[in-house]
C-alpha cells in the first residue's frame, strides 16, 4: 500500500439548502463526495488519523472529514449523503446545545425539519432554542451506531472567554472541558482524546489545560499547514470547505497533499496574511 504523506482535514459546519455563511448546499456536498469517491479517496476514523500522526501508514488517498458544533442539518442532510457514498465524519459537539427527544426526518423521509441559516441558528441558540437547530442525543446515537459519524468535544457552550472574561479565561476553559467531558461520558459512555477549539481560539495555557484534561489531538481552524506523520497532534490544521463544486474542493485537496506545491502554497498564504495584518 502506498501510504499518505499528509492527510487533509476538511472542515464543515452546515449542509443545508438554506443559504448562509459556512454553509454548503446538499447538492454541492454530494458533488464533493462524488469527486472523492470517483478518485478512490477514503475517509479516516479518528483512530486511523491519530495513527497516521503517530507514524502508522494510511492509504495515500485519505482525508478526514469534520463538522463543527453539531447542527441539525448534519443529521438531515450530511449523514444520509455520507452514508450513500460510503464516507464517515467526525462531529465536534457543543454539548450544552444538545437535548433529548425523538429523531427527526432525514433526506428521503418525507417532510424535512427546518434547517436555518447560520445567523438564525446563532440567534435561536442565544434565545435558548437550541433544540430547534442542533442535534438531539437520539440522532447522535443513531449516527454513531450506524458507524457514519463519530462525536467529540467542542466545549460545553462555545464561548470565547478570552474576549468576555480574559482574567479568568483559564478557569472558564477548565469548566468547559469538564462539563463537555461529563456530558459525553453520560450520553455516549466514553470521551475521546480529540477536541476542537471553539471559534478557533487557543493559546499556550489553553493547550496545556486541554492536555491535562485528557485531550491529545487538538483541532484548529488554521488552514495552512500539512498534517504529516510525526507532526504535533496539538496543532492539527484544517481548511474550510466552501459552497462550491467537487472539482474545486478536489483542487484544494491536491494542493494540500503535494510535497512541493503544498508547503509553498501554505507559505505564500501565510505571507499574504502577515502583510494584511501589518496594515
């Protein structure tokens, strides 16, 4: 088997026909999965991806598919499409948003539940109405039992404590980690070593505290790096997948894994960003 040198990690939030930021339409998502399927790609589990980082070979055409937050549309649209094409994904859950209740209809099952835009989801969550836009524990368990989705921690409330209460942010993040772990343990019976930073923020204190809480594989929103064997598991790079065609996402994947073009592209993008930040 030819082994992957680097594994691209794809970051999604919403799969929904309702337009909005960080949202991919079901038709474009299906086209992206078709592109992967037709070219022989396979999605990794969290254990396989961790093994890759630790030097255990995985197939050359490997990707890791991730979803942040745990929105209802992940159940309604993403899950049935992933299952249709034989792919799996990781979902990082904001555990305070999840509630009990019966499973709702998914694609192919008649009338579908509303899947609002990202902004509307944020508004309803702020109003205490997260059950209208987030996954239920019953849906999480159904996807998990089916082997299509895995579920990991994304804190308990998704709060940027560094902005709200910076002097006590470390105390807050410890509480967030503890509450998230407790919810996952109670609902799923276990907690993995995989964790995703809320809104992409982390600092050295946060990394240390997450590791002390039992998380080893820390997922960022930083796009311009390669997840190669032997790289730091506390700094996993992901790139956001846009609402675009499979061919377009495929080009981004091919750049990400190229041994020469990939590092040059990342270096160029980081240089451009540093120039913007300077002024």
